C-alpha cells in the first residue's frame, strides 16, 4: 500500500480511502501497524480538527434515531458528519451498535455523512486506540463533526469521554422515583444531558425527568471547563426533530467559550497525555493478558475469596510466577 | 521480635501489642515485612471480624467531632471501637487527619477505644495495603467496630470503600444551589449520607440539604446489596449528639440484611479479590515509579501535549527504553 497516496486521498476527503485507512488501523498485523503509524504521523502534520462529540445512552433511549436526526440537522447546516462507535462488547455480540443501519436510513445515503461501526475487538484498550485513530482519520478527511457513539458498557463511557470535546448523555423519560439509574460518574462526564422522546404522551414525563436531572446536575461541583449554568439538561425529540437546534446552540456556546478560555486546547492536550499514559500502562500490564495467566489469577483469586490466602500473599505468589517479584 | 507472642497478645486485646504490630506492618524494611506477613497469616486463622465503617467527608464537615460523638455512643452500647485513617497526603501535610486529637478528647481517654493516625506514606498503593493490614490487626484484637476515616483526596475514598463493610459520607449543610460538589462516584459508594451540623441556626439548611441529597440518591440505580429504600440521607448533629442512634439503627438494619442475604460475605470476598488484583498490577507498574522514569514520562508527555508526537508513538519510545516493548 502506498501510504503517501492514501494520505493524499484522505486529505482530499476520499471516502473509500478513509474506509481503507480505518481498516488498516484496525488490523492486528504488525506490518499494517507500521503503515498505520506512518499514515497517522503524516496526517497529523496537517493538524485538522473536527468537533468531536461523544454520545452515550443505554439501549432503548433512541440513540440511533437521535444520530439520524441530529446528523441530518448538521448536514442541513452545511456540515460534514462522521459517525463512529466504541463498543467493547461487539466481539461477542457481532457489533451491537451502528449495526442496525435501517434506523439511519437517510444518513447512510448522505454524501456528507460517513458511518463506521465499532471495530470487532474484545479488548477495550485495543478498541480505544483504534477508535482514537479512526477519529483522527475522520478529522484529516475534513469532517466538521465526529460523533462517537457508545453504549454504557463498563469503562466505554470513560474511553469515549477521553476522546471527545463534548460528551452528551442521552436519556429516556422515566416516571417518578423509577428513573433509570445513572451510572457512577456519568453525570460528571456529561456536558449536556438530553432527555429524548419529549413528544406525544411522554412529553410530561420527559419534562419531569429533565427537571430532576437539572436538579441533580446542580448538586455537582462546578467544573473549570464550564461557564456558569453548565452542564445542562434539555429535552429533545429525535423522532419529531424537536430541540435539536437548541441542543446544537448549547454545544456551540460551550465550544466557543472553551476555545476562548483555552479549555479546548487544554482538554485535547490532557487527553493526549492520558492516552500516552494509558498505552504505557496497558503494555506493562499485558503480561496478565494471556489465557494461562488469567487462569492462574482466577485460581489464586478463588483462594483469596475463600479466605485461604491473604491478598498480599497471593499477589506475591503470582508475581514470583511471572518473574516480576 | 517473637511473632507468636505478639500474636497471642493481640488476640488478648493488648493495646500496646496492637500498636507495635501496626508499626510493624507500616515498616518498609524487608525483614519487618516478612514478620508482618507471618503475623497476619497467623491472626487470619482466627477469622475474627469487626464491622468496618468507612467515613469520608471534606475538611470542615465536622469529621473529628462526629468520630468523637459516634465513637462515644458506640462505647456506651458496650462496643469496642478502633479508629484508623487513610490519608495519602499525610506525607506532605505531616498527617492532616486524626492529627488533632484535641477534637477527640473523650475518645482518646477511653479504654474501649483505639485511635491510630494514617501511616506517613505518599504512595496510595502503600497506604492502602498498610491500612488494610491495620484493619485486620484491629479485628484480631477483638474490636467490634473499626472506623476508617478518609478525607476525599484523589482515590482515597475508593480505597476506603474497598476495605469497608459500610461507607458513610459526611456532609455539611449548604444553601440553595451552592451545595458542596459531590465528587464523581461518591454518591454511588455511600451507604448512608449523613448531613452533619443539623443544629441551631443551621437546622433548616440541613433539612433542605438532606432532602436534596435524598432526591439525588433516588436518581441512582438500585444496588443489589441494598434493600428497598437504601442508600439513605439522614441528619445528625455530632456536637449535640443527635441522630447518632438513628444512624446506628440504619447501619445495623443494612448490615443484618446484607448478612442474611449473603452480601456481607460476598462483599468481603470481592474486596479480597480486588486487593489481590491491585497488588499484582501495582507491582507490574512499579517500573514507572522511579524518579528517572517519572522524569522521562513527563518529558514525553510534554511532547504529546504539544502535538509533536502521537500518544502511541511516545508510548512506544517509553516502552523501548523500559525494555518492555
């Protein structure tokens, strides 16, 4: 593969070249990895940036419909939109998000849109690096907005938040005290909470849900990267295409404020450092990532759980066997 | 040191022997470490358990006063109480918690109480292990309740929650929207939120604060380890010794329910496995813990933040230098 040629095509916005490049960064082969590194290093010199928007929400909140409606809205504003997914479970489920493209019928047909499902990798570290590289490729290809979707599985929300400029949490209306549980830390990661399905019979419930979350957000510590009044909770109806323009206004207000106050650049720099640190750590911990070691760890963990060995004593045994004590 | 004799004295509840043993587990000397391991292994065979209560709260919420009042209350119920602290900042600050024993004047004089400040270690991993071992020693010495105090610095709340059967969050009354920010995840860790200073002029504010947090707790996902209606937010006045009995009732209700439903044992087993896993990982990551490597990591991180190198490229350089690529 001619990397210079591929690079040039991507810079020209060639969608097939972009798709090929994403396949390249997703490959596990070491020669592909070298080519991918060379390609990314070359593209990075152009320093193109998109607005990276992370989007999380449990199944059933209407994520696909939101991406379709919001994507079409952005395209109508003259913007080019790429949609990627981070789904550590896709190796098991065969790709549970962005798999159902019938829900994004219009968006898939748009020239200004590019949709790519999650790489099939069970290891979140691997998914994270490939996803970051996919985002970088979309930025180089000149997309204005990159939407990065995740379903809230394990650490995937943190992974997406750490590669996004804005992080949106999509929720469904829920009655009374039976609100859907918001996972640990998720509210503090969100820049905007969007209560979807604020239409028809659900509208009153959505209004109450939105007020509840607005109240909960006020209980959180104000973050340095936010102007007064943020993060916010708002209502949208993806299916009726309501509230999208207001939500986009909020995203732009937040983005402009952060750019002007240096928080945009700071966040990108912090994220780059975070991923550097994570890659070093993950490589050092890779010793634990073989099936033999996982089996031995499970054995020792069972002893520890049964109270037969202290955590420290078992750890010493494992480290000795790894030649690392 | 005769470990058998020390062990026997601890089992007999000898406070000086307990203090010596804690000093032993806090020591960094390798011969001390071996003795400590032998002592802990011996004591573990007796399988004594206390109720371990983690307590977090930022400076100013009245933690010391609460520990004094609550400790005296427990002693009045005929219980023996040990108080330990986990404070990763104590190496810098010279011991910021439990340092001011004048606020625990009565408790320090009680025969049924044992108070020990945080070990002076800057490394949280080291603090965690020493603290866990301190808790185990107090359990072996026959204390009924072990209070483990932390100030909310970095990961210290997680560390304390992972060695506690119950985790309490102490808050001060705060007006309107200006409630003290609750850190990421902290509400999900708390089994009880106690709004302190519910006395005098602050009582109405405390009532409102308590209602706000009760509302926020209802937004969280119900946890399998909780019966209906938990976690709860309650008011206490440490200084007027109000609400302590109600709070203790809640703790006992929660504890009994968890014991009956297997969650108590499950949590202890999960925690032991967590610490086993953590110790193995920390040992593998110890390569990064020298000042030379920290300096080199900072250099590369600066390149990454400036956009001169990608996170992955910088990580490859670091790993090659560590001989781990």
